[in-house]
């Protein structure tokens, strides 16, 4: 089980971001769309579902707090709910929020 976290513009289209690969699932070769699959294993440290429906700029302080508190150095095992793994996912979303502050989060 997981959260699918997307950042969409005013027309409901996926926002563009610098090319990346990562998350629980992702397209072979990576993606340049603001969409990240995050394992529910991380839920004990941060509920990514809380982002749903919020404008990106309104979530920047919350995401900054998560990254500051947990750090962002991941382990080699993505599935482990470590501080660094959770913080790394939050940092990616924080970066996107800063790129597209007027966009909205969709989390399912």
C-alpha cells in the first residue's frame, strides 16, 4: 500500500519537474512529472496524505519542518521507515512545492 502524491496545475495537469527516479514505483528511466509514490511504511513519521487538496505554497512550512526534523539522508533500503528515507521523500515534495507554489497536491 502507498500514497500516490501528485502536484497539479490549475487545469489539473501534472506539473513538470527536473528529471528524477525514485519512490515506491516509478517509470523505467525516471520521470519529469511531479508524481511520487510513497510507501505507507513512512506513515508513522509523516502522513503524506495530509497534503491532499492543499496549495503547494501552504505546505512549504510543514515540509520544511519534516525535513529539518528528520534529515534527508536515505538508507539503501527505500522501504525502511527511517528518518532519512521519510525526510528524503518530503524534500523532493518540498522542492516541487517551491517550483510550483500555486499548484495543488492530489494524494490518493
